C-alpha cells in the first residue's frame, strides 16, 4: 500500500486505465494506477493515461479529461465523508495508525467536511473474496506462460519436461503459491469456493452502493498496520502480509476508485496513509479532496529525516 512508502497511490475505477501490454493476473481485478509524490502529480498522470483504449476489451468508453482543473485546495461545499467503522474499532488496526487516522479526520473537519460513521458489514470478507477470485483468475491467466508461445523457454527434449522446467524456473515462490491455490479452488471438488466468492463480491458491491447513498466518499486507513521493517519476520508470513491489504482490497473487489494520501508518521517515523474511496468514476472528486487535505497538512513534504 502507498501508506507504507509515504506516497500518493491512486486505484482508478476498474476499466479507466488501459491494461494493454500488462501481463494479466486477475482479469476482473487488474487495474494499473500511478504512485506519485503528490496528488497533483497523480492527477496529471491520470489525465494522460485515463480514457478508452480499443486494444483493451475491458476499457471503459470514457473520454480523456483534465483531472487537475478542480484542484484549488478547497473541499466541495457540504461534503459528507463516511468513516468505515472498522477503521477505528477493529482490534487489527495498530494504535498509532488509529491515532494518525483520527487526526486526519479532524483536519478534514477543519476544512469543512461532515463526518459520519458507517458500517460495511461484509468488509471483513473482502480479503477472502479477493484471495479466492484473484488466485483462480491468476491460475487461468498464467497457464498460457509455458514456454511454448509465451514466456522464456527452458529447453528439454520432452515437451512435458520443457513445460515443467520453464514454469519452475520462470515463476517465483509467491506466484507459484497463488497458481497452486487457484488450481485448488477451481478443481471440481472445490469449485463452490469460487461460486460463493462471486456471491459475496456482489454483496460487498451492494453495500458500498448503499453507503454512497448516504455519503459522498468513504475513508479508512490505507493499511491497518505500520510498514514492515527490513528483516522483519512478518514478511515471511504470507497471511500477515495479505492482511495489510485489508482496507485496500474491498474497493478493488467492487471496482471502485480510491486514493491514498500521506497522513503523517508514527512515533518511530514510519509512514501512515489515509484512504478515500469514491463511487465509480469519481476520480475528480477524490483528487479534489486529497489535494485539499495534502495542501492543508503538508505531510508530503515531511520524511522520517525531517519530521517534527
């Protein structure tokens, strides 16, 4: 997550950016997005990259637009921001992350936003849905990379051995883990995993839509924990690493745009981010809010070396 590197991260509406030329992972989830120093930089890049591309069948028929035109440092009048209740009440959220997030909410209130706490009951299933859907789609998409036509080939006299050696040497440990998990949930005896994940995904999408009937955008910490330090044993625990995406995965599952903006540092100078989630194609609104927050707090100017 962008919160782990003190940068602005944009996750665009599904289909807003072309995926042409990108190796597919999860076709119903894949969406490139810029990682930048400031909100304006992200808006500039989005103005260039967003728009329809006939070479991507999932590309939305949206015209290009200037996403920087409304960046004036002010929030829209009467803006209602919904705070996802898990952001402050979940035991899995680090205390310092909660502290910085709560301070960020107060800054948004100073700018004129109205804060309302909302429940996304099925948010807790977002990780599980993403885990199943992404692995199933990854196993299917990456099956083509076998050295025959696509991908580097490790030569062998027998065709089967060529496949095995190519995929053994070509994929890393985590990729292999995801492919094997995907094959497992797609197998005949476990196909109900994928079917149930699809149903829960629709439920999550419906709950987000319901929330947006009450508020303009939603907010949460970008990540529930502080960044892993170099050499931290947690990096070797896949489950704990996956859970760092707790707040960023559900909106991707629902195909919704989000932006992560720096929200300060912890007591030991590790970056913390605040995330804003909007309805489909609300990138311009997210940029406007993120820019106002950024210019008001100026956290993007502060690094661990000069943070006070």
